[in-house]
C-alpha cells in the first residue's frame, strides 16, 4: 500500500527556488507553510473519500463483509 506523500520533502524541493531569488531567509518558513497547506489538501481529500464511503456503506450495511470492508478502508493512511 503506498504511503502518504512526504509533504515536508515536497515543500523543501519546491522552495529551493526561493534562495535563487534572494529570499533564503524565508525559505524554511515557506517550506513549513507549504507543507501544512499540502497536508490540509490531503486531509480534505481523505474527508471527501470517507464521506463517499459512508454513503456507499449505508446502502450495504446488511452485507456480511460490509463491517470488515468499512474497518479496512478507515484504517488506510493512518
């Protein structure tokens, strides 16, 4: 199963260009802020996925495997 993206590393790579622009002092703060924004996007996507799973699972609540599937899906990305 793929792991969550390393948002800190992505942010550091994206912010490397700032040093070239003469704002090296702000690079780490930018990387930290960018990583937080990426996490929020990732979490929002996960929340939307869970809402979809909830809607689908409600329709199949009586199925014998529904509880196991629900538990497995919710354990992803934790």
